[in-house]
C-alpha cells in the first residue's frame, strides 16, 4: 500500500487508514476481524475517538500482538486539562497500550474553542504533559472549520491536523492544505 508522511510525525502512514467509528455497531468478534483484516491489507494508521462508543476497546483487542508498526491515534473533545489528562489514561487502558502515537484535540470548531484549548490549564497542557511523560508521542487537532485549523497550524503546537475534506467540501484547498 502506498504511504505518505503523516504531518510532522515522520511516520509513513498508509494512504488508507482505518477509522474506528465504523465498528461501533459491530460485535466485538466481528470488529476485531475487521480491524485485523485492514492491518493485513496494509493499513498502519488506526484512528478512533472516545466519542466512538466502544471503538477503543475493540481496537485494543484487535491490535494485541500486532502493535509494532501501527500508528494509533485517538481524540478527545473534553475542554479542561483535568478531563483530558483522565481521558488519555482511559484511552491507554481501553486500547491496551502503553502509549498513544497521536492524541488529538477533537472538534475544535471556533476561535474561542481554540483559544480555550491553548490557554494555561487547558487541554493542550494535559497532552503536552502526557508527551513529556512518554504516554503520548504526538499532538494533533481536528475540526470542521478551516479558518480555525489554519490558526491552529500557525501556533506551531500541532503535529497533525484532521480537517473535513471531501468531494462536496474542498474549502481546505485554499489555505489549509497548502500550509
């Protein structure tokens, strides 16, 4: 499978990754089979979020014995340092891993929301502390408002950006993607 560098991480990610939202309605055995099949086909980037139901638990079971070579990304929409610090520990437990390759601040969709995430005592501080402790390797951000994501990139705090981009929404081509 073709690979590309993932943001500033240096990781060579498969151009097709595995998104954990799709396994929410599946039974745990079926979800494990789906995740493992994706890995067998060359997907080495697995993205999930705490808001995706039991996706983290299912992915954690599926990657046992297969963790090496995978890039595990998750997201949290919490907006306080304390909540995000707890969320990181919860994700580590559910994914049954000792580290998150990428922890993303999720659905940051307004300027005020971004400012709150960056503020002292905010979510970014928790992720940076987890990175210093070796629990998180890289820091990312996700959102649906390109203007907000452009501001986030300009801060220099984020290694990756997950934006809304599809055939019906190509706005990111103007400024965000060229950055």
